[in-house]
C-alpha cells in the first residue's frame, strides 16, 4: 500500500508539471521540448505501473476467492467430513467384530487342595503304619524267641528271620513316607501367578433395529452437514454480491459527483465571465460557490464510503484490507441495463433446493429414526459369539503350570424384562421431538413461501423502477441541455441552471440506485429459490 501511495504522489507531481508552468521560461526551446516529452512519457509509465499494481476482479472471481478463503466454510467442510466418517463407522456395526483381552494376576497365597493336617499324615504315612503294626511285630518276636528256646538247633535261623522282619518294617515305613511326600508335592497348586487371555469374535444377528436406525441417523446427519455447507456458501455469495455491487454503485456515484463538480466549475467560470460583463451579480457567484462546497463535501463522503466498501469486499474475499483492487463493472461509463424478466422458479423448486428446508426435512427424518433407536434399546438382542481362551495355570490336562487353551462357540440372547416404564417414556420423548421437528419444517415452508413472493414482488418493482429512472434520466439530460443553451443566451437565470443540474444529478443517482437495486433483487430471488451458489 505504501508503494501504491508513493506512485500516486509522484503521479500527481508529474501531472502538476504537465501544465509546464513550473518549467523556467528561459530554457532552450529544444531542452524545453525534451523535458515536455520526458514528463509525458513518465506519466504514461507511472500510470501503467499503478494499473499493474491493482488487482482486477470480476464478480465470479470475487465469489471464488470468498468461497476458497472463508473460515466458516472451512469449518463446515470439516464437519461434513466428520459426518461422512461417522456414517462409515456406523456401517461397520453390521460386520463381525474381533477383540482380544489379556490379564495377569498376582495372588498373595496359592490355592491348596490339601490341608496342613492331611499333608502331615501323608508325609508320615509309613511311620504311622509301622506304629500301628508294632504290637504285631512284638508278638512275632516273642513267638520266634519261644520257638528258639524249644528248638535250639533252629535258633540262628529264627534269629535271622526276626532281623529280616524288622528290616522289612523299617524299609516299608521309609517307602511309604516317601510316597506320601511325593503325593503331597503332586497335589500342590502354584496359583500365585495367573495369566489369562481371550480372543472373541461377535456377529450381531438381531439388535432390535438399533443398527439400522443408527445407520440411517448418520446418513441423514451427513446430508444435513452437506446442506449446511451449501447454505453457508450461498450466504457468502450473497454477502460478496452485495459488497461487489455496493462498490460498483459508489464508484459510479463518485464518477457522477466528479461530473457534477465539472458542471459547477464550468458554470462558475461562465458566471465569472458574466460578472465581468455586468450581466450576473456577486450573489450568483456566491451561490455557485456554496453549491461547489456542498458538492465537494458529497464527493468526500462518497470517496470515504467507496474506500470502506472496498475494504469490506477485500475482507470477504480474503485479501489484505489495503490491497488495491479494481472491479470489472466499476469502470463502465454507464452501468449495463439489466434484463427485465422474472425467474421461472416456483414454490416447489424452493422447497426442493433451499438448503435450509432440506436440512429441516432431514432433521425430521433423523428424529423419526431416533424413535426406533429408543425403542430398540428395550427389544431383545441376539448375537453369535466365538471365543478362544488361554490360561496359565491350565486345567485341560490335569493341573499344569503352563499355557493351555480351547475354543468355544455360542449364542447370546438379551431380553429386557422390567425397567419401570423407562423405555416407554424414552420413546414418547423421541416422538415428541420428531413432531416438533415436523412443526418447524412446516413453519419454515410457510416463511419460505412468503419470502419467495416478496422477492418476486421486489424484483418486479425494481424492474419498473429501472425503466422509470431511465426515462427520467433522458428527460433530465434534455432539460439540462436546454437550460445550458438558454443560460448561454441569457434567457434564464442561473438558478434555473442550478435546478436543472440538481435534477440531472438526482435522476442519474436514482438510475444508479435502481440498477443496483435490481441486481440485488435478483440476488435475493436466487437466494429465495436456493440456487444462488450454482
């Protein structure tokens, strides 16, 4: 922007030199001619640089810039993407799901199959057995001793038999004790460290209509997000069009104010000549100067309004506020005459294409699906389940401290029995919300019908105003031409010329307003029909 202002300042200085009043009069004629050519070419080059620094925009390019750089539209686009992925996620509920789980447990104590008393008995089973046989062993020893006394010749043999029986008893007791200890060790369960794992596959068979309702809800939600994005685009386009034609209107009014200033200055020059001739008075000159001051104030207001309107358009288009822009239509000497026709679109088209109505229709369908969703929570559900379970310790081959697993297949049925009427209340609440959505849709349709009739009436009125303003403009131009001729001939006073110029200014301004109003009325009608962003 600084460079643009510097170029403009230099341009003005060269334009001031173009009058050649600043050139010294005592210069050589050839040097003076060369400097004149240099100044002229410098002005041409600076003008081209200034034009090159500006950005020329049409209404279509403004729309494209605004649609591509609007943050609100970007947010709605992301919301649409989120709704699309939610719909895809909902469809996966029809498919089987596979999950894995695992756990580790550390216990303070291990599980014991035998009590401490039973362990002690098993570990001393041989000793206990020999203690029970001790009377029999003592009786056997006495019998052998008696036989040895009766038969001295058999005494060595009988003594040997007694020793062998005693050794057999000790050996048997030792073996039984070892067997008991081995049995105690075999019955030990080391369950202080437990590992569990499961792989589960679930296939829904009937969920009470919950999956279907949820898929329909996400599908409607995605379409609602799409319609909201479309409505946002239409809103942005309407704002851009309004700002665009506002700039065009003020640019033409600025040009009109400049033309009016030129007329007043010419009239002031003519009055000064008439004063010198004694035909006009000083009061006439003061009247012209008052009109000039008013016109300059109006010119300043229009210029400020045009600057602010350009800044607003730059903001909507995502450009820098101080970026120099030039619109295609603002440089036209005369705004193009619009075509006087009404759209063939009717109420059915508005009902079909208006994104607001489409969103409400989809919301109504979504609320009806929520009724089925609320009902499905209290209907039976059936699913096929398959598992593969692994554990350590395992019991599939006795009790083992190692991993072992098995698979199983089954059917799961869930039937809600009693919830104190909770399901009924939820279904009633969902039905009430669905009816409310239907009422909002009917209300919106009635408002759209009224809005469409108003837009068509406004467009028809704007079309007639354009025709009338063109007719008044022709009459005002003819009146001004006759007034100037009559004033130059001295047939009418200066006030009549001022009145003719004021009437011409009013007619020209009214024509600009009428054409811009027609353009805006066309935008409003397109918005009412729901096809503005197409």
